[in-house]
C-alpha cells in the first residue's frame, strides 16, 4: 500500500456562505471518492495545509477531525494522517439531471449546508467511544411506565381542532412541575407546549424577530441557536462568555433579543452569578430587549445550590425555554415556552399560522408520566446516575476540568496548539470528542475539549477518560 505524501488540489471559496471547514471536508471527501486521493496516502500536516490554503489551522484540524469520525482518515501516533483503507473511489453513476432541490439547497443555505456528523449509533456500531456532549443515558427509562403512557395516549379520542398552546391538562401539569423543580410560580396560561428547545426558539424568533434585527448569542455557545435565529432573518451578534457565563457588561444596546444558557453555559459550563443576572435584567429593561433563557441542564446539579430562573426575576422581559430531551429522552420530542399570557397567545397565533404543532399523542403520554410521578422518579434516579458518572470523569481528569458543577458535560481547557493533536490521537485510540471550535461563531477564543458523559456506557466512559488522561499526560505532562 502506498505511503507517499499527497498534495491534493483543493479550492476554498471565501465568498461562499458555506463555512470553510465544511468546504474543506467536502473537498477532501470528493478527492477520496474520485480517486484523486487513494488509501494509504499521507495527507499534509494541519500546519502545512493551513499555510497552503491561507486559512487557520482550526479550519484544517476541524475538517480532519470530522473525516476521522466518518472513517475516511486514520492516524498513527508520530506518523501523520492517512487516507483510510476503506476510502476507495465510489463507482461512477450516470443518472438524470441534478435534482432541483440540490441546486436550490446550494443557493439557499440553511440546514442543508450543515456538515454531516456521524450519529451516536454509527459510532457505537464501529466500536468507538462517543464522549461528545448533548445526549442523556436513555437506557434507564422505566419501560413499564413508558409502555403504560403510550397505551394511555393511544386510547384517547382524536382531536379535530388541537390547541396550538398544547393540551390544557399537560400545561397544568408542566406548571406544577416547574413550580416544584425550578421554583417558578406560573399557571397553564403561561405555558405553550413545544417539540423541544429548538422548536421553542424557532417559534420565539418567528414571533419576535423581523428580518435584519440583531440577536445576541453566547460566544462560544450553542450553534443551533445561531442557525435557528439566522433562519428567521436575524443578524447574529456573538456575545462573549467567560467561566461564569454571559458577560453582561458591554452588551450591545441595539439587540432585539439575546439568547443565553444561565443554568449551565454551553460549552464552558459556567453558572451565571446573581449579580450578572440582575445586570442582564436591568439591561433588558433599559434597552427593551427580550432575554431568551434556555434552561439547559438546570435539572442536574452537583455540590451547588440551584439558582433561580431568570424568568422569575422579570416575566415581562424573559422567555424561558425547557425540554425533556435531556431529562428523559430525545425520542419524546417535547418541551415548553414559559412567557406572560399575552405573549403565549401571540405565540399561539403565530404557530397556528405556521401549521406547527406538538403531536397530541406525545402530549398525552407526557401528561401521564407527570401525573403518575414517573418523571419525578426518573429524575431522582438520573441525578444519582449522573453524579456517579461525573465522579468517574473527575477520578481520571479532575485537576484539568472546569464547568462540571451541573449538567452532563464538562470543559477541559487546553493550549490552542494542543487541541487538534489531542483530538486526533484520541480518535486514533477510538475515543471521539468535541472541541470548542464547534461551538464558536468564528475563530475560537477559548480552546479545549467539551466532554459529554451522559450517553456512553459507564465502562466505555471509564476507558475513554483513562485514554484521554494518558494522552494528556504524554503531551502536556501530569496535571
């Protein structure tokens, strides 16, 4: 098998709306598919290729990491990056003219432009350990309670005129759940049932954003929030964060909306302190902006007392988004918006116009899980389970970690130049991790790994953390 150094002809278009990382990954896939790059060829180092293309090393290392995860590339410690043996040229197909949707997608951007990332199932089937953040341990769901909830939903009559706000019974149960779990005193009139946080943010954007309005999003932060708001016509304004969360001093005064994750900032893990919460509310009152509070990871806290939701500080200026995707399972596809009743009615009218709704059977099943206490029991079990997982991560990586006081992920800060080699070496050892480059609107200013410990099997989590610890000790020395 050849082992010579390849110099692929690659072209990146800076005028294109497609991110450079996505362009580069696509160009390398194309070169491997058409035989321009053959299995066993060594690719240029990230530094060399970045210099050739006049881009940052982050662009190259992120593209390489994506192709590692997809199986196109393989790495050998101290030897470099190679085209994987299975990356053979695809057979040439002679088909019809390019479908119209592909042409439209290439012009229009949106979700079609986002790079493919292998699913967690794909990675498990390939024997890889997935330590990417964003997913819970779904195998602990009480199967008897789950079946009972769906049997109940199936027995209910169909609704020929569903309420866009959601089932009244479920809205009342959610109001009670939020009172007990988050200390928020609301009633059913304050709640609109959604299909999850993304759907809630999209509806909020559709109701409150006009094309060209400036919307602030944490930087680094949740990339899908940028995507959703931009799709509603907003001009995205990156708002800096630090180890405590959103930096409230110096927020632009011309924002119509700011999106924040104060309970456990994604990805750095900060919990927004009370003085900053007060300054954020004061800023919103002075400027007339709306604060969209994503109550991300609020259910899971370790060694710290809960902080009150921003919504309780000023219901007139804050819209709160929540979901059961991390509490229970993403399969359920349910969440909520909490807002003042007048805004809930406005959101419901907008939603009706968009023909968007949460399926009635999903709402009915969720209502029974809440009504019978099944959700509360599951939440108590998972708090113990995730505390054990967090302890396991701390056992191996504790001195290096930050942002681990809540939620299902922690931050592992690294020198900028160490991120790509650590990610690549981890992938070569079968451990897939994310870095902060994926959470940044532009060139990242905070560097490191974002480690998710929610979805991996505990034995895999232990092996993955041990492998990462060994890699870091070799590269950086003991912590």
